[in-house]
């Protein structure tokens, strides 16, 4: 998967036609094979744009910052990113008319080890669902499968599973990078940081980390698109996807196979309901 | 400054017997914010309230916790006490130590006391986060909607309209009148049902403050008390009422015959029909399910004979919208179908009929001209067996409850039978005779003595045919022997059930209903007329089976409630509504989605102080908000909070124990 | 004063570590989820003193914990009681293995702020009671530039014992301070051959040369200090910080960042006051109650971060706050390096 | 235990309602020994703990020359201050750390004419200095106090101002922003009154000013216009602070720690700081 | 997969931390969050009917089950509570039309998530209790109390203040 050329062409064209003020894409990191985001504002920077199977980050995260606010933005989105974009559009965080979206029909990106990333192996929608222009051949919606790690953990006993998660909460350093790197965490002030709420847990104790991560994952339940920006950002390398994938699984299996961001105007599983929702867990 | 007063009630012995109140007082006094902790025999009594008022002033309290009965009971009382002392009434919290502690842990005083202390602790913690709230006033649309044109609806509509409040009366069938119009004479006075009902029906039609919309249904109700918006579907009648004079030429000439539901299908009516001669409005409608013109495009005789040209086969359903302030629901009742009583041969033997069928037969305007006849051969029955509690009080086949009126109308039927067929004899199988009511017991006596009806206590086990007679076999429990009666006709006193549409209607109105489908009142004793949704009231059998006097009384009560509601131009509303903190609102508008009342709208505010850039935030329409808190729980940034149940209040409660 | 120097090989070092762990309360990098963090260990296999710098958290939390209790208090009707019952879990005598040079240097830098004016007794105690055994990396990570900064680790007391990986496959264990000497002496059964400090010094210098040449990044910090001083109004801060997502990670894992916040957690009548990390990259860091915020936008916060690292701290305490460890660049979700930012501005 | 950050406990002796949103808390140390240790000069601040909610920085608004207690005047501005107002009652305990920061140069201004310019809650630190100077009246020459607020309700320390007015050695000028029916004194914003009514003499005068940022901004301009040298204008700076010890990094302006090197600065010093406050 | 609750004589073993035991007469604290219109009214009816139930539950009144934010559950479990019971109106009966439908979805996900990270599923329980179901409320409380008594004390992620 190498769409560098196409993206550069489109970006040049957009700048030439003055359709955009800023283009969000990937750039080769200077010293290793990783890619970093680049916010192109002048056509001269367009040649720095790149897109390969190392273009892992979800760039829609940049739509929540002041640099792109009320600007006309060109952006590159893969399947999962486009679902996040869908969420942002639905939740009125960006205006569609301000965006020029280059949708990638993604064949999966690689992790640090050069293997296909886990979320790409389990990806349900590799094709961009929102786009103005499409690159690559669509491969269509894939079968949903339960995350292997979730499956493995769920098969373990309660105590063992509890101990595993205890490690996670103990190793969390409460830097909140997960939250900041999540495109869907755009709140003006996160509830976990609100001193007015008696919720406030400023300390870095396992109980606080537990509280923060639980609240966070529940706020993303039915909205998370599994781009794993959070996991990539975590300085402690915590397997944060477990929480999201667990919620996703419960939601998929119980709420009409709901998956976040697949359609516009779908606000996520918690913002609608069905009479047929399971009731057997309630006395 | 948090200065909390705790007032613990003994509730006579109700609390004091099972909760160690002195210990409660002692423990609560230790709470840091508590400035005074006082106990009294009856906190809700005047001296009790005076203690609260005094303490508020003397101790400069900032909030008050009353530990007593359920807040659903006396919250209002104590709020009033607070206001009287010059304190904002919403600084009150009630700790429910009666229903939630003393009454349910009567065997363990220590545990009950511990729990009471914890409950008070929670209430104190919550009260510290209480804010001063002020009642919201909402403008009122002074028009009532009455759903159902039976005696309940008629009475309610007339009473409201007499107070010069406009009423829209919606009736499903072509005429108002309801069940009462089908009755012959009414117990216990045996006055003619039509004679007392018809004048009222005419009043409805001619009342300047009543808008009658027959042959229609309410299909949507939006809004909130004082400001509802109703959508009514007026079914196509295919007759232009404005032109129709009600001459009747059309239905006389109509060739299509259809079972007549007014007469319990004993005889036939036409495809274009008025339900009964005294119908109001006395205009025919076309039964689209049977009219050959509408079904096959052939016929059209009625149109030809109508001199006024009132027939309009192209007529469509019409949606009428009305802005209203209150709703009276009076949808009446249905009758239970006795089919499950197979051992009686229901369905097999034509001569087993239901009470209402009998009622129609004995009615002067009924299908048989007021003389009962056997459906099988048209003979006048001499021996009639009445069986009560068909479906009622029968968990196995029917329903658990007593239908309340069967005892009385069966007695009435025995008397009517005697009037119509002098040489007849009535046998009545019964379980109990329930004749509580003014003149009721006397009425039953009259049936037993004057008409010499034979009352047999016991259930009928079997009915079988013997020649052209029906053999009714049952037990006379009083003598403990089997009896068998050779009957010409068997009349089943079938149970009253809730209209099958009630659950749908309840959902549409946003009110609740019980497991039988009856609409639920707000409180079984103290608020039997209101529903839990403000501005919606219940009259008649839609709430529970009842007789005509009770129905009329409840209908008038509804009218009084509606008039009370409309007594001012604005209405006071609880301030427990959501509020948006625009500082934190990120404008995702999820709250707009989940609000069941459409109470949340969006507005644009500047990005920062004096900034020209705008951002979208949510805004709550206080008048519309009902305070459910759905928006609060889904707001991720905690930008929205529900006054009275804010996040800090609840979290204070959670961490207080 | 001359301290002991021993010469040994890999096995000998292992043995030394084992003995140290057995005799002392020891902290060392422990792997969890692919990342190393300094934790208490009871046996050598639990940890890896030679953990790669790019996967290792800094040693700072052992001296300035991510969260520490300031106090615990109880409130009742009569008033408040501050209960100082909890011991500082980090105050005891302990040994820290596998400290990187940049980290050790970071502690030296941190010392200055904690010794300035009000003396933070807890920090001092933790410092005094810790014996730091440091190892210089063999090879620099792509993001490292520690040798470019005021790198005087070689002959300073940033560490108490240093392990020198000789290019000749030999390993030298050298005590640098008295604490280190005491520890070395207190580990019995070490049959290492004594070696002169000159030899060790030479080997160290050779190793340093090889190490120094493995750096991708080089910085002339004096020039940076000078130029940055006048760059407060530089327009370059904005583009340089454009990619930043204000996630705070850099500050949390930085060995010298020392901003903190004080927060209370109170349940019922008992409260705990915590001192926990905070970051100047956090938009709410300087937000005042009335709504005024001196650093409301990203570039101002980045300016503060860069200037603090290379100008403000130096003005006050004479050294750069940045030690060139590259932790921030490694952990940054979008690979921003303070090196790049500073160079872009300068 | 982070000993440095552990507060001393004080009992709230009295709560005085100054304005609808400003309360003055009169505090007494629970440990009598603390009275000996706790010495402050006007302009210094304390870290005030509402236990369970956190710390806030407030200046001490009374003078050490009136011993046995000290005052903190707290305006409801954010969530913590709102909680302080709602949760604290007389007799309750609060935590106090301090005193921190520098102080008004009480020695340098000896023998000078003093002009105090205050606005709103900004009178709090000035009150400490005014009390100090009144109690050492002989050390200083002429006193002028110009104090303004948005409305007459928002004027703090009303009783004390009455006392000052009755003190023949003080000149007190009050102003409010907009006219009110019963208001008999000046109407207009502080800088305007400063220029038009007070018209201070420049010679041998030190100006001490404190108030909301917007007032400070225009007052400094007015003082410039009147010809005051920046070194003769002293103000206090409001900055988010947390530790008060020069450690936590919040109050950094350049290499200056406001909590250590401030909060009292001369206009001259302020001009030299990076523009980030 | 759920680990079996251990039966121990004379002691209750915490289901999550087998190392933690409590005496057999240990009493759990259960946080009950009830909706005002159905369950709270139902619990009042339990009281008026004098139906007895275990005294371990502490009741919080909220207007509707949809007011219950999952962090009420989390916060309860992190503080005093050993278990949580949330009760609302039966589906279709919500006083606020649809509140309990939204709540039901959140409850399921929250329960499963907490179970996933190591809480026994019986610690978080839900019920629909109508205003008329006084006896049912008593039964529900009795069941929840019994369930949680079996699970033993909860120590997971409790706030440090409580230790």
C-alpha cells in the first residue's frame, strides 16, 4: 500500500484550487521508518506527504485542535479513521463542508514489529466510509470477530483476570495521553479533570487510574472505532484496547450488531435503544 | 456555610418502636455540618413544623434534613415549613427512615437504627450540595382534551366546559354515548339509561365550549402539562357532516347488511349507518370495511339518494392538531370473551348469551323490541339462568379481580326479566353478592324477594343440551348438593376488562398502566384521578371497573382538577430541571437526541470572552424539561446537571456511608 | 579519597547484582507490557539492569513519586486532625540498579530545585538513602542527545557506583561516593580483582568515545541557551508545536520535569492530600479561578516548556534542565522531540 | 509525608460578610505555638486549604500588628472558592500554609507619601498594608486611599472604611462605576477618578495598587500619564499558584517564581518580565 | 467464565481476592439506586406492607433509572459498597417514556465491563420493580444481599482513604 503519489497530487491540486487552508497527512520520520503527522499549510510542504502501510496514526485527532478549527481542511483517512470522522461529524464537532476527505481503502497497517497490526487483522471496515475522493480498491465490509485478547482473557478465571487488570491500573501513570490522542475525546474539559465534580481523582493511585480508565472506556463504549491511537500513545504500553474491545463485543452481540461510526447520524449504542435489547440480566 | 439541621420523627410508634431514635439523634449530632439534631413525636404536625421553623431561624440553618416517612409522603409539607421560615424550600432533604427502615427491619432494632443513621448521613451530605431553586412558571393553554365519549367523557367535558374552558372531545366511534347508551335501565333505581344520558349527549353537541370530534382517535401527544400538542386522526366517514341533515334515506336504501355492534351483533345494520337512533351527532358514516362502493367501486346508492349530496367516497382521513393544556382519559372498558368456558358450551350452544346481549334484548330499542328471545328459536325464555363471575375472580381462565358491577346488573336483569316476562323464573349462580353502595343491598333484596329469583351459591360445573333446553349443573354450596336447572336461556355475567388499546394509548400519552391494561393513577388513595404525568387525568373504567355513579363522580373530579390547573394564566412547575454549564459543553448534542421531551435545543455562544468565533452549546427549555436526567447521565463532559439531583449531590450521598 | 574499583566480567557483574539484591532493598527496571519501570525486586531474573533506554521509564518516580501522600486527615464534629501515620515508602535505605546516566544526571539537576530555598526533606531523605548504581548505555538511541548537554556524569557524584562496560569485554565496578563504597564493601564474597581507578577511567573514556560517536543528535547547548534566551517572541514556536496534542506524556516521563499539583480525595470524614505530577502542557495548568489563563494556547505552553528546559532553569540554577535523554521524543505519540522544537526555534 | 506541604490547622473564629460574594474569614491557629512562628508582612499570602477540596492562594488581609488572628478575604470566583463559601462555617477547621512570597517594601516606603489605589477585592492585600501603616503611623507621611468597586454593594470592609474616614490622618476617596441613588461619593472608574479627583503629587510618593487586571492596566497607564516613575509604583500579581514554595512550576514567569520572588513587584520589575501573565 | 464462589466454614472469602476473608457474620453494604416513580414507590410499598428484608441496603433516590451514570456504580464500589443494586420501572412503563431503555443498555455494558476487569458479576445487579411490586422489592433485596454475602468483602480498587 503506497499512495504517496496520489495523495501528493490531490494535495497540490487542492492547494492550487485554493480549496483548503491546511492539509493533514503523514510525513516520514527523519531517522526511522515511523511516520508522523504533518499539518501542511503551504504547497511547498506537499512533497513531504507520504502514505504507506506505516501510516498508522488516526489523523482525525487533529480536527479537535485550534489549528484546524474553522479552517478548510484536507485530510487522509483510512477505514477506521473515517469512522472516527463519521462520529465527529455526527457529534457536530466538524463541519463537513470544511473538509476535503481523501478516503483510503486500507489494506492494513504494520505495527512496530513490521507485522500487520492486530486491529487491522480484525478490522470490519477497511474502506473509508466518508470521503470526497477515494484511493485504492474497496474490499468491502468484513465479518466481525471478537478480539483475540478479549477472548483469551474472558476464558480465564475471575481472579486471574482481575490480577491482570490490577497490573494495568498499577502501571498507568495517569498522563492522560490516551485521552488526548483519542479523536473522540474532544470534551472542553474532561470530566475526570473537573474539580467541581466530586469525581475528581487527581492522584496517580491504582484506584484513581481504575476510575479514570473505566470512565473513559465507558464514555467511548459504542463510539470507539478501534484505531488504537490511545494504545500507541500510552507511554506504559498498556493494552488499552482490551477495555474498548470488550465493550464493543458486548454492544455488537447485544445491540443489533452495532459498530461505531459506520453510518452518519449514528451517535453510538448508548444514544438509542431497542425494545428487543436484552432484559434477562435484570431481575 | 453548611449548617444543617436534622429533625428526626418518631412517627408515633411507627419509627420509635423499631429505630432507637435517641441514638440516631446522638449519632447525627456528631456529623460535622450538623448544627442541631432534634427529635419529635410527629414532625409533620404543627408543633413539629414549628420546631423546624424555629431552628432555621435560631441556628441560621442552610439546609434541613427531616428523617421521617417517605419523601413521597410529606416532602411538600416540610418544604412549606421551610418557606414559611424564609428558607428556600429546596434546601430540604428527607431521609426515609420509616418505609425504608423501621417498617422493614422490625426484627432487628440495631440494624434498623444503623441504617437510619446512614440514611440521615446520606441526606445530610446531599443537602450540603443542595442549591436554592425557584419554581418555574409556564404559560398554560386553556383547552382540555377528553378522550372517550362515554358517560365519563361526557360528564368531564360538560363540567369543564361549564367552567368556560374549551374542551375537545374525541370519540372513536361515530357517536358519543359509549356503553351507557347500550343499557336499558340502570341499577339501583331502574331509571331509563337513555332518558338520563341523551340530554347530556345533546348538551355536548350544543355546548359552545365543546368541540366534538367523533369517529377519530388521538395519535400523538407531545409537550408537557399546560402545553400539550395533540394530533387527532379523524377517520374518513365518507359523509360530509356539514351537508348531511341526518334524514336517514341513505341507510334505509343501503343494500349491504352488517352485524350491528350496538346491539351486540344480534341484528344487522347497514354499511352506511348511524349506530343508534339517538346518536350524537346524528349523522351516518360509511363502514369502509363493508361498503361495496369503497371495496369494489360498485353501488353508490346512498350517494344517489342523498338529496344534499353529502356522500363523498373520496374523503380521506384528516389530521387535526390542537394545542391543549390537560387531558382527561375516559376510554371505558371492554367485555371479556367467555370462550375459555368450554365446559359451559360457550360458542356451541346458541342460547348461552352474555349479559350485555341480554341487556340489549330487554332494551325497548333493542333488536327484539324489549322482549328477550332465545337466539336459537326466537322463543321467549321462561327459565333463565344467570351465572356470575364469568372471567372475574378466576385466575385460571380469566382475571383475578372482581369486576364490581356484575352482582348489581345481574340483580337488575332478574328484575327486568320479571318485568318483561312475568311468568319467568330466574336462577342466579353466584360466588358472593357484593352490593356495597347506596341502595344496592336493597336492590338485591328486591330481586330476591319481589321477583323471587333463586340465588344459588356455587359454581356451575357444566351445561349440556337436553332437547331444546340447556341443563345447567352446579353445586348449591349452601346445602352442599348438586343442582340441575333446566334452562331456556343462560346469561353469563362476563368480566369487565381494560380496552385492548389502553397500553398503546398509555405509551402515546406517556403514562403507565397496570398488568391488566388499566391506566395507573398517581396514587391509589390520595391521587386516584391524576396520572403520574402532570396534566393527564383518568375518568371511569379506563382506570378500574366501576359503576355509573362512581364514573360520573370521577369524571367530575377530573373536571375539577382541570379547572384547578387552568385557574391561572401560568402554572407553577417543579424546578427540578436540567441546566447546562456552557463552559464545559462541547456541543455534541447527544442530549438533544436522548431527551424524550425535545426540551433541549442548541444555541451559539462566543468561543471565549469577547471572542467573535462562535460555538454551539446545548440549552434546556425549562418549561418543557420534566427532570428525568437522561441527558445528565449521557453527558460525558458533565456539562449538564439536573437540579435537585446533581452529580455532587448524588456523589455526596454515595460517599457518605 | 580513593574508592574501590573492581575488575570483573559479565558473570561477576551478575553475581554482584545478585548479592546486592539479596542484601538490600533493591529497585531495578522491571518489564511489564514491554516497558521497563523501576520497581522493587527480590531476585535478579525479575529485572533487567541493562534495559534499553528507549523502553525504560526514568528513575525519577523513586524520588519524586507520581503520587505521594502529603497527609491524611480526619474531620469530625470537634475539628480536624491531621494524622501522619503513614511512613514514606521510599524513604528507606535502598539500592537502585541499572540507572542510566541521563537519569542519574537528571537527579542531579532535580536536586537543585529541591535544595533551593525551602528544602524538600522527603526528597532529600530519599536521595540520601539511595545508592545509585549506574550503567552507561552502550549505544545511543535515535532520540538521545545526552552527551551534547552539560554531561558531567563522568566524574560527578550523580551516581554512587558506576558500572563500566569496557570495550575489552571487561567490566569495571567503581565506587564513586562513600555510600557506594560502603555498599561495595558490604557485599561479601565478591572475589573481584582490584583495579586502579586510572585503568577504569581509561576504559571508561574509551567506552565513552565509542558511545559518543553513536549519537545521531548533537546539540551545541551553549548556542541554544544563548539564542533561545532572545526567542521569547519567536514566531517559530507556533509551527514547531503544531503537531503537539497536549497530552502531557513528555512531562510525566521526563527525568527532570517537576511540576506537580496538590489534590484532595476525601471520602466520608477521611481525606488524603496527594501531590501528583502535573504538566505545563496541560491547558488547565495555569488557569485561574476567574477564567484568566496566561498560557491558553499550545505554542505558549511549548514555549514555556522549551524555555524552562534551556533558559529559565539555567538562569536560576546554572544548568540546563534538559538532560538529553530523549524520553519525551520516544514516548510522544506524534514523535515531537524537544531537540527538534528547540532547533527549529533557534 | 511531604512535610513542607502539610498545613497547620486554624479554626474559623468569625466569618464576616463583606459583599454578597466576598467573605472574610478570621482565623486562629489551633496550636498556640504557631502564633509565635507565623509572622507575616503585608502582601504575603497563604495557602488556604478547604480540607477535602484542595488549596487556594489568598493574601492575608490583616496586619501582623494586630496579633492573635489573621484574616483572609475570599471572593467566590471558581469552584473551590464557591465550595469554601458554602461548606465552611464558624468553628470549623481549615489548613493554612505560609506565609509565602515577598511583601510590600514596608521599610523602603518609610517617610514617603503613600497612595493606595484599590479596586474590588484588590483592597485585601492593601488593607493589610494600610493597617500596618496606620499602626506605625509615624513612619509614614501622607496617606491617600482611593478605592473603587462596581457598585456600592461590592465595596469590601465597609465598617473599616468608615473608621478610616473618621481618622483625620487619612484621606479616603471612594468611587463606584455607575451612579446609584443613595450614593453620595464619586462615580466613575478608578483611573478616571485618579486623574480627575485625586490628582496626586508625584514627589516622594509611592503608589501601591491592587485590583482586577483591567483596572490595573488602566491605572498603570494613568500613573504613567501623571508622571510616576515605574519604580515608585508597586503592585501585586495574581498568578495560579499551588505549592507556594517555588517547586510546582505553576507560577513561573520566565525564571521568576511569583510565589518566591513575588507577588509584590514594582511596575519596573513587571515591565522586565516576559509578557505571560 | 465465572469462578465458583468458595464455600468456607466460619468465614467468607472475597470472590475477587481469595486472600481476603471476613468472619461469617460479616455484613455487606449495598448501594441501592432507585427511580422515583416505580422502584422507590415500590420500596415505599414494601414498607407500608411491612414486608421485611435484610437491612444492608442504603437507598438513593433518583428521578429515573436513566439518571444513573455508570460512575455511580463505579464510585459506589470504590467506596463503602460491596455491591450495587439499581432498580427502575419495567420496560414500557418509564415515567419519562424511554429512560429505562437507555439505562438498560448502559447497565449491560457496565456490568460486563466491570466483570471483565475482575468484579464478580453479582456485585452489580439490576431489577425492574414497579410501584405495585412491594413484595418483589423485598425479594430482590433479599436475593442481592444473599448473593453479595456469598461473595465476601470487596477490596478491589477501593479508595485509599478507606483502608
